[in-house]
C-alpha cells in the first residue's frame, strides 16, 4: 500500500509540475524560442555532415587522432541537436509523451552532451601529447587505440544516466504515464528528489576532472613552448588557436554550469516558477546550441588539412554539377 501510495503521489506531483510549466511558457510566450532553436540546429546540421564526410572520405584524415576526435564531437553534437529539436517540437505542439520515452530521450541527450564534453577535453589532452612527446606521439595514440578510447568515452558517458533511469523505472508503477512537457531538467530534477547527492556528485566530479585536465594541459603547454618564441607576436597562430579553443571550451561548459544552477533552483520553493522556466528555456534554446553552431566552422577554418579537404570536396562537387 505504501508503494502504491508513493507511486500515485509521484504521478500527481509530476502532472502538476508539467502543467505549471506549460502555463508559465504560455504566459510568457516562450514558445517563440522554438525559432532560434530551429535556425541554429538546421545551420549546424548542414555543416556537420559535410565535415564528417570530408574526414571519413580522406584516408589521411582518418589516420589522424585529432580528426577522429573532431568527428566524434560532431557526431555527439548532431545526436544532441536532433533530440533537442525533436523535444522542442513535441513541447511546442503540446504532444503527450510517455514518461518512459521522455526518460530515454533524457538519458540519450545527457549521454550525447557528456560525450561531447569528454571528447573536447580529450582534444586538449591530444594537443598536449603531440607537443610534449612529438617523437612518440604516433606510438602513444595510434588510430586503433583512439577507436577503443572513443568507444569507452560513449560507454562512460552513458553508464550513470542509464543506470539511474533503470533504477527509477523499477520503482515506478505506471510505465504508460504521459507528460505534457518533456525536458531534461524536469526528468533529472524529478529523479533528483529521490537521489539528490548522486546527480550533483556526477555532474560536479565530471566537470571538475575535465577542468583540471584542461588547465593542466594548457599550463604545461605554455611552459614547454614559452622559450620557442611562438607567443611573442600578439596575433601569433598559437595565441589565436588558444583563444579559439578557450572560447569554444567556455561555450561547451557554460550550459552545464547553468544546468547545475537549474537543478539547484528546482529544489528551492522560494524561487519563482517563471524564473526557472526562463532560465531553462534560454539555456536549452540558446546556450547549449551556441558551441555546436560554432564548432564546425571553427574546426573547418582552424585545421588546415580539413579546410583543404573541404575546399577540394566542394570544388569537385561544383565541377560535377557544372558538367551535368
């Protein structure tokens, strides 16, 4: 009886929460954020496949660790964008989504986001290894080892979210329950009620490890290369590359910190529901999309081999159109 009562209370709480969320979005006309979400997503989904095609069609690029990492980042970003857009469409259409489907979408979305963060961190580590041990770099990170590392990254990113949902589903009484709004915040925030410390520890430890690795690698890179004269010019390639990477890393990590703030506000009754809805909507519709919108263009311009391959690919495609 206690289990049934808890299930009914949980169901009513989720129903009331999503209904309040819908009313707040309608009151502030936040559905209009669907427009920038769609535009940014489509622009990114047009650019990412082109870069992926260039990487996978070029045997030389497929043998380079950094391009395999770029390809993995772009793939994770595309998966995240597709799920985010599908969720935005369902929410804008007020479609009733089964709670189990919403949880699965949440899990895959978190996995894709986490995988992108981990891969971007590995890109910094890869740069450090290439500069620190140039003679042994190929032996340390051959393509076959990178393939195994990337599989491990996806598994690592997926373990905790999937485990959490499986545990929650085992305690749930009605697997066919539907929700009016499917959002990562609502799913994780609702789960967090029963597992407060677990989710905070997961996000905090993961972000802390990535941040420590990134800062360590950049500091060591500067110490190793400061006597080589590559930092003397204000607009040197090293400075521009570091600035571009720093901006991109900031854009990737900022939505995660904002999301942690959302989880904190989710538990605070004194914080207005409108504030929660505004912060969540702006974060999911703008902040999470900006790094994914900039990434393909930054990679395409920064990496000379990828840029040359892209130009060659576009030239061949244009020539074929002209001949036909």
